[in-house]
C-alpha cells in the first residue's frame, strides 16, 4: 500500500500568553528557538504584541507532558507550549510558537513476524489566538486548536484480531486556555480541549476526546523560585486517571532552571549560543534538546524524545480499548531564520522502539502488538514566532 499525497490546511494547537519571540539587535537570530512544528507561510495570524513578563514561566509547566518537543506527524499531533518570560528573569527557553505547521515522512521498515513493511507520513498544524488583548494584571483568554493526520501505509495486519491496520488516523481538537494573575504573585488557570482522535473522526459520541488541566503557581519565600501545582486528566493519556503534579521551580541563576518534582526537568543556557533542555513526565514521556546558534540566521539542533499517540478506533468492540502508536527518536538538523518572524527547520530522524498495539491501558492488557524495525525519517517544519 503506497503513501497517498495529502494536502492539509488547518488551524490548530496551543499557545499560552500569545508571547512574542524577539530578535537580537542585529536581526539575525531569534531569542526563542523552538522544537515545534510548522509548514505554511501563508498564515500570519495577527496576534497582538504582548508583554508577558508578568506571567511566570512555571504557569505552563503543568502542560509540558502534552508536548515533549519536536515535530512529526505522529507526535506532531500533540499540543505545543507557549513562549512566556518569567517574572523578574531573563528567559529565552524553548516554548511553542503561536502558529506551527509541518510534515513528517518515514520510509517503509520491516514488520516483525510478517512479510510486510510499514511507512509513515503525516501533516499537522496548530495555533493559539488571544480572544482578548492581553494586558498586565488582567486575565488571559486563549482560543486553541490542533489538527493532524497520520498515515500508516502497510499490508501488515493486527496479529490477534486479524484486522487491517488503520490507513489514516486523525486528531481534530479545539478548546480554551485561561490564565488569571492573583494578588501576591500567585497565578491560577486551566485548559480544556475537546475533539476526536480516531480513524473516523466524530463517527460516534464515544470517540470524543477530552483533555483538562488545572494549574497554579506561587512565588517561593525567596521571591526568585516558585511552587507549581497541577491536576491533569485525559482518558486517552498513558495514565487515564486524574494525575496531580507538584514541583519546586529552582532558579539559582539566569542561566539555569530546574523543576524538582513532577513534571521534572531542567534548562541550562550558559550563553546566548548554547541551550540544553531536559524534561520528564509520568510515566515514560521524556525529551532532551541541545541547540547551538551558528550565526547568520542558522542554528543546529539535536534531540531525543519519546512519542506516544492514542486513538479511539471507530469499530472497536470494547469502548475502553485504545490504539497506541509509540516510538523513540533521535534527531539532528538545522533551523534557518526567515523574514517576519518565520523560521524553517529540517531534521533527519532515527526512530526506534517502534510499536503499535491495542489495549485498555498503555501498560497492561496489550493485544495486536506490531513491532516495527528501526528506521530513518525526515521532518520539515515552518514556525511563526512573530
């Protein structure tokens, strides 16, 4: 079964605080490099300029489990994170752009135990738009959405049921993020996304998806660090139960920040040219990104991450059963800064630990396990940071 060519135009995904990625004084390199996807320079959506320095970075820490970074059709369906400068500190960390679109392709790799190969291609898009003009001290409302299509081109079958592997898997979701600053530097908020993740979008009510997050941050006693608490719930996540989070955000200097707790991770920026970011959220979601500014508008990037996508197949017999697509990857590539806030990034990817399976949870009761051999991939993405 060959890969079909598909053109997908859509507005989709997420950004908090419509923050603006600024440039260096010479106009060559942005101060906010990102790992997330893109693809169509015909968008700019006119987001208003925002001074988001009053919002702490840890406002969005509870969301990091939603997007381990990078782009590709499979994990590119996840939600991006926004660029937000923290209170009282320099921060050019890697958050998501207001608009991102992209595509991923991996040639056929052999399927274990079957005389077949499996190829993948995908397209995705994401956007976040302020619904009211952001202002310091005022509540923030962001309309968000995402869209993605993943094609699995193969003649292999699910070994236990004998069913065909779905040709196309879709994610179509929309929702709202709200952030509200309170007295004393405390910030509270939440995000809700609803939609579908299925081989036949919106085929039935049982195929609808939900993702909800509540989060709050409070300055620590030293007014430099912060406490961050969250509650995350999604029936299609690796843990389909309400998942609490609590972390202490430690900032010993402007160059280093660590999240001690869950989610966990750190970001180190020894100077304007180097950055290293590492993150982990339960139970097997991880990412590590190393970036080097090369000058002349170019940056080099190397990353590792895990990708998990979960879908509700329209013809499943058991309502609670999910279809999972999982892999790990390492990638190296280059990003080129374009005009008017656009950046083009291309990476060569190596995918391994690739598995498709069904089950009522990610960790138990697996059936129809399809193991795919390691293989190469290519990602091309266009980012608009404004």
